C-alpha cells in the first residue's frame, strides 16, 4: 500500500502529465450522463459519444425515453454492445425517474443506486460529473489495473479497491483521481502494451520495479553462464 505522501506525489505528477484530464463522455444534463454511463459498460467512450447524439436528439429526457419502443432503442444503441440489457435498463431507469423522482435524477449515492442499471461505480461518475460532488472513486478497468500495478491496493474486487483508494487519497483529490486514473490507463498504462518508457510515475510502480528486478536478474544469470562457459 502507498502512503498518503506517496499518493499525493503521484497525483501531482499525473496532474502535470495530463493537464486536460476530464470526463470523456459527452452530455448536457444529469439524465444524459446517466444514460451515457449506462451505455459505456464494456464499451469505449468514443463509441458512446458517436451513439448518444442520435439517441438524445429525440429521446433526451426521462419522459421521452420512458415512452420509447424498446426495439427502436435497441437499434440505436446496438453499436455499444450488450444492447438488449442496456435498452432494458435504460427504459426501466427512465420510467422510475418519471414515476418516483418527478423526472429528476437524484443527487445522492443512496438514491442513484436504486435506479435500474446504476451500480456504485456508475453512481460515482454521475455524482461527480452531473453534480460536481465526488462521493467516491469509480473503479473501472483502468482504475483497477493502475491500483494493482502501482500498489494502491492488492484487492481485485472494485468496491474493496475503492475502499483502499479512499483511505489513501484525501477527499479533496477524489475528483482528480477519477479522471487521472482513466487517462493514465487509457493513454499510458494500457492493458496490452503499457508504455513504461514514458510513464511519469514508474519509479513508484510496484509492477515496474518487479519487471526491472526480473530483467536485471536474468541479465546477471546470462553473464554468469557466459563467464563460466555454460
């Protein structure tokens, strides 16, 4: 686990490295970010942003989406993947907003997670982006990978990772952590080919240290075998 001092140092470095880090999803209202977050599951933000303009053009409010034909909705969001389940949740969420919340997206974690298709990770994003009120840290695939590699958490469960992050980072920094971890995971610490050579925080990264240690050990072994003619 990293200390608070190390966490602050890492965050400051990432702030300098990604000065424009912010939410990548396009939206204009709390309802639109709610639906966009729902569509972003197992899908890139870029693809979601290509899909939502058509969706929100005619169905950008809870009332309008609640009355959509599900087959029309499925056809529009098909490019985002898992479209049948997402369409079902989007309709159910819209209807619940209309009937239970007067068509207004609630601004508390407790109420948001009652909405169909909205778990804690999505609720964290909505609280930050729609209401500028970070209540936690959304642990997506990027945040999970970075937390494990750098050494913020040894856990694999997103909620347990979040608990470790919340203990390590000051609350005033939660908003930046949300954005910076996504950007770092998307542009530098990628899943398949991490760009360790340009990573600004590699000296803090446990995974990088293990990799270097292994390389040094292997090189030493090769030199030793060469010296003894093995």
